[in-house]
């Protein structure tokens, strides 16, 4: 208050002095009491005016200070750029540079006062910066607005016992208007309001993002340029997952096999992202393929075009103007051309026809199956990668029912169940377009489920594929499983279809119905062998062990009996009753005269395929650990495979489960062989082990005897029926006819 009075007194004295000088210049000087009174009145009026001006000036300053404190904006009206706050950085390394973590000394946090966080060594300070400041930051155009605890945001003063203190709290600094906001959600809404108004330019002196921030990765001789957050699809447009390298190599081998059958083929990568898959196709297969990379995101399309230039590939800008190509960066000539389109995946598959289509969306791919099968060419290939693992692996069963129309539970063979669920959805979509499918490859690993199918046009293949979609009966006690029989008749007791006797010995309902699922084969041996040959030819070492395992699984043989054929034998493959024409078969096809003979060969091939259903691999597998005995040592897996093979059953390992065994042996016989070759874990259990072993063996023998007696009863019934018919025939015919 004293300061305000002093200011008022100083201003009034100045005004009085100015008034006296003006009066002296005008020469209005008079003597007497009246004149003195006039001058007093004038002086009082001037003082009142000066006081009112001072009051209005103070009110303005108060309003400005209140407005500034309410909005927490620091110098918003300033048009000149200023330096950005310490809490606004591009990378965590930039934030660590402010603290000098390289030095072996205790350093304070650059965004916290000493009262809140004391100085500490580098490893502890790194965790503090990462978990407290960087983890809950707000991102905008490559910058991170980290939370700040410095006393740069002063709240309204609170008076307690006549002592004023300022309250400091955590806050964010806006990169656009330099406002300070306490909550993270409010900061995100604040940034969104700036974006909606079109205010995206920062008032800070921010250097443009350096071009070197984009990382260049190399895979299979193809270079791709990716953004810093390429491994998180929510934070970047150019998503690139290094863990899917095996998936990309499998798809490349399938395309290489198709390229050997017919040239050139038109192939589509419907979800390009960085374009790594299409670049590998064009770089290795060259003139055999015409690659089209599609993506609906404009930033991804730009990134794909830059990656094409990085790999010295021509880019076809527009599909309408065939001669409109972009030149190479170095001016070198190259015949390889990649077409890049910005379109929805459903739209481009509706508009154009392709020989090879690959679908790899983020999540499920059921939304794109109808479009994929609408225009795909006959004997073409459709491959799809599903990454919705939570729904396919029975962790979110309601999502599985919503997306795939399938009811599943968590079982020991859940990965194969996921593959059959996807194939059933594929078969239904293909049947709606009057097309059938043949499954060439089905792989289910930790991060994805890959399905590769060949398309067969016509209502007959569509009907055959639709008939292979059945329900599965799964016993929840012993985990025995079997597909329901064909037909529409309702059975009185569906439990009789299961080989086990859990329904009679256990209380309640012991089995559940799963599906509908694909009940056919999951692999084509000839196609897989040619894929393995292409993998060896192109030097894809990572995928070769997996392909060898899958080939053994398709043939249901152990790896000891596995042998690779020469390329000449691999090219002579029969798939879906159709002989695939390859370069080695061209000479043989020229020898066969006429079209009728070729049709006869194809007809005989289809007959052989229908009669040779026993050669298919058995459905599902058993985990050796799930059926082991407590207190008993199991044999080694390879030895156990030999024991089952010696017992007369087909057996192989499976890629779905490292401890899984695919065999056509019933579960009772599987347990019998496993217990027969198991040993006790300790000496004291040797007396109990054989007893338990003999009991279980007796149970297995009883089940086998029950099955044999059931078969004998069926034979007796048939003999009785045949005897009755013979008696009737003897009554109707003469005596000598009956004797004959």
C-alpha cells in the first residue's frame, strides 16, 4: 500500500508542475484570493484525473496477471521464437545427456528439484528418467513432452498463519503455446484442441527431424527404411516386426514354387507397411512376378516408395498410366518394377485379379476373405497371417465366436485347433464364391498362424471343401478327441463316438462339442518338398529346419526316415488331382499327343486321390508330458517314437508342440506304450511302480479287449443276417438249387 501511495504522489506532483508551467506561458497571472481559489480548483481536478488514470492502469495490470495465472501461459503473445523447455525432447538419450550419465559421479535429475529427488549414480538416475519422466510423456510430431517437477509452475498463494508459500506440482509444458498443464489427459486434450484449430507450429526454436533418425534394416538382401518406433504398430505407420522373419520366408518359398509353375504371375501384398515382403519378391524372383504393394495409409505408401528407390527398383505411380514411372535415384537401368497403390484392401481385390494374394492385417483377416476369393485366379494361392493370438489360442473365447463363428476351449492341441479354425473360415468364404480349397501349409507358432491354400474353381471342389467342415467331440477328462461322423441324423448317445469310456465311469457330462473346424489335411507333401528345395536354392537357412519338420509331419514319419528328393522328382507332383506343369515336365507333356489322353491322366489322378485317403496324416497330436505318470521317468522322445513305430503305428513329431507326438494310435495304446517303457524315479518306488504299471496296462488291455469284442459282435450280426438271407433263399428255391 505504501508503494501505491508513493506512486500516486509522484504522478500528482508531476501533473501540478506541468499545469503551473502552462499557466505561466499563457500569462494568466492575477493577484487576489479569487485567483488563488481558481488555481486550487484546477489543481484538485488534475489530481483527480491523475488518480483515475493510475487506478485504470492498476486494474489492467491486475487483469493481465490474473489471466496469466489462470491460463498458466508464459508469454503467449510473443511472436518471436524461444528455446524449448528441458522436458521436451525427441529421445530418451537426449534427456540422459542433460544429466551426464557417462560420468561416474552422483548427478541430480534435470527435471526434479533436489528436495524431491536427491543426486544419485547413473544406473539409478537412468531408471528414474525412464520410469517417471519418459514413460508417462505425451508425444506430438516426434517430440516427447515429459512430466516436469521443477518450480516453473507457481500456483495461487495460500496464506497460513500470515505466511505465503507457493505450491509447486508436476506439470507438462506444451510444445505449441508453452502452457503448463498438470494432468496428462488434459495435456492430450489440449494438444488435440490445437490440432483441431490448425495450430501445429511450435513457438519454440525446434530443429527439423534429422533424416538419419530413420533406421535402415536389411533382411534377405532387401533394405528397408523404418521409423524409430517401428516395432509398435500403435505409434508408427511403418510397422516392421523382426520376429516375423520366419513368416516372410515361408511365404516367399510358397510364391517361388508358384512362380515355377507359370510365369509371369501377378502377386499382391495387400498390407505393405514398409514393403519388405514385396521388395523381397521382386528382388529375388525378378521377371517371374509382377509385384503390387498396397496400403491404405498415405505415410506408409510414401515409405514404400522410398524403400523401392533404396533398393534401386522402379515404382509404378499410377495404375491408369502405364508409362508413368518414377526414375531411379542413381539413374541406373533396371527392368524390375513395383506397383505401389493407396487403396483399401477389399477394394483392390474386388477390382483386379491376382495369382497370389497375401493378407497380413493387424489382427484377424476374416474381414478380407470374401474379397480375396472373389477374383483370385484358378489354381492360384491365397496366404493369410492371423495375429489375433488371444482369440485363436482360446484366451478370449467370445472373440473367437464373434470373428470365426467357432466354439473352442483351451486344450493340449490348442495350436492345431487354431489352425483348423482359420482354415474353416477360409473354406466357408471360398465356398460362397463357388470355389474350393486345398490346404498346402498350416503353421501355428508363438506370434502368428499362417495358412496357405490353393484355390480350385467350380461348385464340385466347393462342395468337397464344405463337407470337410465338421464338429469335434473332446473329452475333458482324458482329452481324447474325434470328429463327428458325416450325416445329418441325430445320434441317441454322441459319447459312443469317443474311443474312451470316461462317460460311463465319470459323473456328469464329460465331453464338449467344439467347432465347426476343418477336418481335412493340413499339409501337402509335394508342395512342401518343393518349398524346401526353393529354400535351399535361395539360401534361406532359418526356415529350412521348420520345413523339414513339417515335411516329416505331413508324411507322418520320423526324421530318421526323412529323405530329400532330387529336383526332378520334386517337380513331378500331383495336387488336387491336377498335375502341376513345371519346366522338367514340359518335355514329357510334349510327348503325350492330344487333349483326351491328358484328361484321362487327370481323371485317373483324381480317382487315386479319392481312394488314397489313408495316406493323410492323423489329425491332432498328444503331448507326452500331459499323459506321463507321477513318480515315473519317461523315455526320451525319439526313443518313444521308435517304440510306437515298432508297435505298428504311424508316428512323427509336430511343429505345433516340441513335446508333441502325432500318431494314429488311440490314447489308451499311447498311454500303454508310454507306461511300459517308463522307469521309477527312485528306488523306494520300484515296488509301487510295476504295480501301477500293471494296473494301467490291464486297463489298456481291457479297453482293447472291449473294442475287439465289439468288432466280433458286429461280425456275428452280419453273419446272422447273411444266414437268415441264405435260409430265406433256400426256402424259396428248389432242393437241388439249395444243395448247389
